[in-house]
């Protein structure tokens, strides 16, 4: 686990993702170390579903329409200085500071092999946590002419203003039956050398879409952590991850699989990346990927302590 945050048993969002046909709470709770899960047979992954009810971001203005240009909106009323007959020399005010998110990938809590007729898949969970100064706040704006929902990142500032930039699009995922933000995660399988450096990529999911919500509070010691979850629904209105919170896609969901048919048994590196297309502004883009080492053997996968 990255040293920049600690695990917190913490609170969880009141609204979890729900599978079609039943309401099953999915909170990330499996231990990281020593995962060894034998192969499981074919099964139809069950989809998630949540309906959008609107943003719940304390101190955040109403959703802004997406647009190609950046703009600034005031939050609250400006104060007027009291008149004074004595000139007062004041130091220049400091420039406002942007409260950017910082996305990191946590170690996979689920890894297992799924075997089928002439197909072998690696199934995996994906957990993204925000350890930044401000929330990941993405607002959607639908254009009926183009039928595209533009996704705009809203960047909070310490002076109470919000700026925005177009970051991509929201798209409806028919398997999950809700809305996703494009190009949010990616997983790859690599060979590696004796020093643990990545050598040759053997398989990749490509850039995958994701619904971003507050699911589990990982670290309540960070500045600007909200009192409760702020982003709750997988709609096309507002999605995001608050400071200190994480969101997990479990291994049984549609899209949480990597085709490794033909990949021989052996030791490999699994690399997971958040925001692989760098669509989002963050405090740090250099910590968005995580590499763990695994061994494939006789239809099983074991998570190793290192290379």
C-alpha cells in the first residue's frame, strides 16, 4: 500500500452498488497479503446499478454545464470593506491555491483465474483512492444534438471558487446499467527481469470506463476530508471521489477480467493504472500506477511479496 495514506476501518457510503435482481452490499474488505484463490468455473458476472439523485458536495455550487472554455464561479457573497479615512497599506494577497485530487491505485483485494471452454481469464478487483487536497469532482452535461454527455472536471480552490475543464465524456454501460466516466483505469500483465523491472507486456484490458463514487473512507486524517460521502450515484450528472475516500470495482463485475489465454504458467507483474489517458488534473500524475507480482500455477494465481 502506498505510504502516503493509511488504511482506516472507517465509514462506508450508505448507498452501495447493487447487482441486477438483488441488493448486495459490496464493500472492499479482503486482506491484501497472501491472496491465493483457485480457479473458478464459468459464471455470468452480475451487473451493478445505481440511479443518480444529484450531487451532495458540501460547499460546492450547483452543477455547471460542460464547455470547452474554463470559467470561474463565486461561492457565496463577496464582503465589502468598511470605509476608512486612513490609508492602509496591505501586503498583496496570496494567489488562490487549487485543491486538486490525487488518485492512487490500492493493491488488488481479489485475484483469481476463471477457466472456460478454450478461454482463461484473470479476474481482478480495482480500488482507486483520492489522497489529494480536493475532491475528484466530475459534472456531466448532455447535448441532445450530438447525444454526447460531456464530462467536466470541477477544480475547487481555497478561496471558495471553482474552475472547470473538459475532461472527457460520460457513457452508459449496458452491462452495469449505469453511467461511467471514460478511460478511468487500465490493467496489464507483464514479464519482468530479476530486478522487478517490467519487460514485455503479455496482455492488457485497454483503457476501461468506471463509475466513480465515495464507497469506503480510507483515511480520515487528511485535510478536507468530508464528514460523510459526497458522491453517491452512478448517473450522468455528477460523479467523483472525495478526499480520503476510495471506490472499488469487485472482481466478479463485467469488465473486471483480463484474457490470458495462451499465457504460460510463471511469474508476472500486474500493473494497474488510474487515469491512464491523463484526462484529469491532479497534484501528482507520477503515482497513478501500481505494480504487484504474481505467480500463475496450475489454474491458480498467488500474490507474491515481491519480484
